[in-house]
């Protein structure tokens, strides 16, 4: 269990990385142009769309030495949208909402577009 620690004047708050990943994934799914999180099988080179209950596997969370978060998103975007516009929207939205939710500053958000899907 990896966790992020927030020090307050009252005491310490420990937030499990899975909690941050779940919240960040839910925020990402609200962004226009994001179809879902991707599960990347490095061994086979296969990419699959994750179901909503397992989307945390498409997000990696790390805490640097300065107690700031680094998030990696493996996403699948909708066909026909601007990847740069979707990425910028995702970064801005996730940065704001996750920082407000956790109280931990985000150092970096990396987005790996693993696929494109046509949506109905």
C-alpha cells in the first residue's frame, strides 16, 4: 500500500494512492473526448479499454521528494477530436480538482494516448 501524507496543524492525513487514482480517473472520465482508461500489456503490446470499476490500473501515482504528486494517465480518446485540446482540458481539470480534493500539489501530469475509438 503506497500512500501520500499531508501534514496539518491538527495532525497527519494519509491518503492511499488508490483513492487518488480513483478520484483522478473519475475526473478524467468527465472530460470531453476521453473514452476511457487504457490497460497496457507491455509483454504483448496490447491495449485494452478498462471498465469503470478497474480504471485505476490506467493511472500511475507517484509522490516526489518535495511531497508533490506526479500522475501518469493512459487514455483512449474519441475519434475526430483534437488530442492536444483534450489533453490540455484533462490536465487543467485533473490538476484543479485533485489538488482541491487531496490538498497535495501536483508537480506533473503525463498523458499517454494509447488508442482512438469511434463513439456512437
